[in-house]
């Protein structure tokens, strides 16, 4: 499926779009890996 707004004469090529998609996937996976090792705590203090 081609989206005319991106794949026109002045838009990006499908190869460039695929490359950008791969970069986005790699970044998402790196962030997901970092987030999986984080621990969140909810604390409430009463005085």
C-alpha cells in the first residue's frame, strides 16, 4: 500500500521509509529493554 503523500516525486522512497521504520523499531526495542529493568514504587508517608 502506497500513501501518495509520502511516495510522490518529492517524497521519500519505499527503501528510505523501510530504513526509517527499521531505525524506529530498533529504538523502540532499546527503550522497551531499558523500561523492563526499571522498578516503580508508590509510597505514602503519613505524619
